[in-house]
């Protein structure tokens, strides 16, 4: 008989190892990116985080939203509007994709979580470059849409249950949909 409690711990331990591996693999790209000037679109994210109450769209651009600058806000508050603040923000978003892949894969099949996390921890070189120098909005949209998928799966599992418990996953799904 399988001990589900210990199996869950093993899965979580594997996830933590994959997150650590993902951070270690991305670290050289982060360090290298600190010597590369910030492009205009990325600079706008930092400036919008600095002037957070004066943002409705991505300043003067026909695309985007202030969502990414809201997420960058803690980094800008802590480190100022510096290259390090913006690069560390995108590094963190990239590492956050590892547990997201784990959760999405586990939602489909519990055995798939660890392989999915391991694959995203050590992605192809182009994705490692994007971990340090991404086009703005892409990492945030990927995280929002992935989270939206997780919320939709949770809502689908809860719908048949009586008692209105399905309203919480549906509310999360609605909020993520609006942001995505």
C-alpha cells in the first residue's frame, strides 16, 4: 500500500530540488544580463513600478497593461529603479515557471509533476536567455495563463459538489482571466 502522506512529501522535495536547480541554471544568465543595458520596454516596466498610481496602460504603447509593473513593484521598492531590480524580477518570474509546470502536470497526472518541473528547470538555451532578457509581458502572461488553467481545473473538480464551494475557484479564475 502506498503511503500518500510520504508520497506527497517526496513530490514536494523533488519540486524544491527542481526549483533550486532552475535557479542555479539561470543564475549565470542573470549575472551576465547585469552588464547589458535595459531596453526601452523593460525600462518602462521599472518606471511604471516607480510611478504606480499613474499607470493605466503600458505608457504610450498600443499594447500591454500595468500588471507586470505591479509585480515588479517589490523589486523596485527594495532595489530602486535599477538594472538589478528589473533583471531579478524577470529571473524570479522565470524560476516561478518551474512550480507552475509541476502543478499543471500534477493536475493531469500525479506522476507527471516532477518530470515537468525538471524539464522546465533545465530548458533550452533560448528560454534561459529569455529568463534574463525577456520581452516584457511574456513571462507574466505565461504565469497568469498557467494559473488560469490551474484555477479552471480546480473549478471543474469542484462544480459537481453541492454547497457552493465552487464559487472560490470560479472567482479566482475570473480574476486571473481579467488580468491575463
